[in-house]
C-alpha cells in the first residue's frame, strides 16, 4: 500500500464527516424553521379568528360545530351597527387625541431627560436616574387611587387633560433615550459647543437627528400603551362622548347576550391603528431597541 492510499483514508473520513455535518445542519435549520413557522401560525390564529368573526352574525358565531369561515364575506352589518348605533367614530377620535398628546409630550420630555442623564454632569444626576428606574418598577395600580383623588379635586374628571395626565411623561421613554444617547460620541457635542451652540441647540440640531430611531421607538411604545389603556380612561371618562375605544367597546357588552361578532368587529377596528404604525415603523423600533442596549 502506497503513501497516497494511506493519506486518502483520513481525507475520505473528513469528507464523509463534512457531508454528515452539512446534512445535520440542514435538518436542524429545517426543524427550527418548522418550529418558528408553527409558532407564528399559533400567534396569528387569534387575530385571524377575530377578523373572521367580525364578518359573522350571531347564529353563525354560536353554530355547533364551529365553522371557521362566514357564510357571507361581504357581511358588514356588525361594522354598520357599530358606526351608527354607537358613537364608535367619537371613541376612535378620543383615542387618537389622547394618544397624540401622550406621544408628543412623552417624546419631548424623554428627549430632554435622556440628554441630561446621558451628556450633562450635575449634582444628583445618578440619584435622579435611580428614581426614574424606580418609577418604571412601580405598578400603576399603586398610584392609581391618590392620582384619581388629586385630579378629581381640581375638576379634571371627564376631560382630556385628566385622561392623558398619567401619560404626559414616560419613565421607560427616559430610560430608552438615556441609554441610546450614551452611544452618541461626545466629540460631536464638544464640536458644537466650540461653534457656540447652547445645550438646546445641540439637542435639537445634533443629538435629536442622531437619535431618530430611539425617538420613534418611544413614540410607538407610548402609542401602543396609550391606545390600549383601559383602567384609567374607564374611571376618568364618565360620559360616552369622552370614552376611548377600549372603554367604549366594554360599554356595549349586553348583560344577557354577548354578541361576539359585534365585539370582534370593534376589536378589529381597535387593533388596526397600532398594527399599521408598528409595521411602518418596525425598522426604526428594532434599531432603537438594539442601540439603546449597547451601553449603560
């Protein structure tokens, strides 16, 4: 047996092991893909069921055995009743107003606080930031009652100001902005100071454009939280004209019969705005969340 034949043995074994590893890798990737696909289907199924149920009438919803698809896909009666019999458009408008005010104020104050905590040095900075973190960890239910008593005494019940009041500032937004702004090089800020810019100009012209993804992240998160808020608007909105969409949908539930088709139609309308916003802004949201965790 020659030297070449002896050398070919390990080579054949290495090639065989390489083919086995590649086959195992393909099987692993295929299995992981299947698991992820099944998980995605499992998560999407409730939304599909909600949309489909919104096209059904009461006999179809209560039919046994359960049928997935409606008899008539063009049955918009649930949406018609929601928009004519109940002030759903007013509820949507109230939710838009509350969410818009919440987003604007939260992004503004989060940018100011994030810049101060990340780039300015002042006495008690770390203590103030620790307080912000403590606010993030305190459940809203702890401050619910004293906040309601305070606002009711100054006459802010059943007003937009009263409904938006807990969301004027966002502690989690301040945290995200602080973490992101720490990744911005100080050289940019020092150069702006040498050019004579003050801190407000630096924030508006230098830092804010660089922190666009973090600002978008705060805006989207705050919109979703404000849009889906239920407990506080339920207490503060005492008239139907001031109800937000989640509270309004709760008010239409019949005491004796739950019309799931009607409720599914309302839930579909309520889910669309945050879903569209997230799909449009998901690239900036992912970038902002990733960058805000690089340093801190």
